C-alpha cells in the first residue's frame, strides 16, 4: 500500500472524489463462515481503491480522509451500488456493509437503504449494517427509531470492533443490534480467551450473534469454536476478493472452509 503524507491529502481527496464518480472505488468481498458447520453464510463488502499513480491506497487512509472531507456518504452509496449490481438474485447469504457513527444521524442513509429495497433486487433480510463500535454516537436519540425501522424490515444491525472503544451490551441493544463482531485484538490474543468467553455467554443470553473477525490462524478459529462463537471471518478463511474471484473460490471450495 502506498504511504500518504499529510501534505498530499488535499490532492488525494480530489482524486478520491473523481474515483468515486468514475466507479474506480470498488467492493471486495470477504467470506464469513458458520463455525459449527464450517460453511460460508455471508460476506462483508470492503472498499478498495487503486490510485492510477500511487497504486493501492490503504482503506484506513481513504476512509479516514472521506470522513474528514464529508465524502463518507458517497463511499457508502458507491458500495451499495456495487451490492445491488453484483449481488445474485435469489442468493441467500448475507452481505455486510459498513457505516460510521456520524452517518447513522443522516436521514439520507436510510433513504438510500429504502431505495435499495424498493427496486426489488436486494432483500433487506440479506443485509447486515455494521456500525463501527470504536466511534461514539453523539446523538443516540436520533438513530434509535431509524435503526428500529431497518431492523423491522429484517435488516441485521451489527456492532463492529466490539472489545474496544465504547463497548457495552447496553449500547449494542440501544442500537437494536442482534450481532456483534469481536475485535481482532481479542481474537488474536491467547491471553484474552476468558474475556471472549464472558462476552459470548452474555451475548447469547441476550439473543445476540457473535462473530470473530481477524482470524489469521487455524488455532484462532478453533479457539472461537471452543468458546461457542457463532461465525468467523479473516485471512485464514479467505481474503477479500472481487466478485468473480469470490465466486470461483466459493465454487472450488463448495462453500466450505478447508481444514489442514
């Protein structure tokens, strides 16, 4: 990934806006598997941008830049456009898209989702809206009703990066979330297994699904399985891939992970 200096951000932001308009920012999809069954049950849509001169730009760089420059809504819309155009009609696996805490307070976000459902090509029960847990929602009272409406449609609300920032089950439930994703720092640490176990037990008691992200080794997957975690995602399973590569991977593996 190309490094970006602070002095370059203004020009990079201009390039990013043009790239969004030209559909040069695309979605890559990372599989998520059901741990007990070992089969793919969902994917997460992750934004990817290859700059014509700089090469691939790290997602954390351009996402932060989009946040600072007010282009985050444009990025989310670009991802949703890809989902609508690439998601196979009749496909039953879930697709997760990321939104920021600030976006949750923007009515345009919910209008975009409503439009996606209205065209009949995207079923709400296959959509997961992932909210980044490490960011604070300034006005939670403004987001409760819209998120409840999404949940009533059948959309799964998920809290990402659980175990960092403002983690609490009360916050998860206030967002009408029925899923949480354990932060990779938890998943990759053998010293935090007891903490993970407590989270899984409490989540299940509240009817909340638990996903372990950042799985990079088979033993991490096995530890999640032993703790009763529901789903797993990470490079040990598969890297984020363009849709055609993902479909080829899925077909070759028959929708299942391969164990050593």
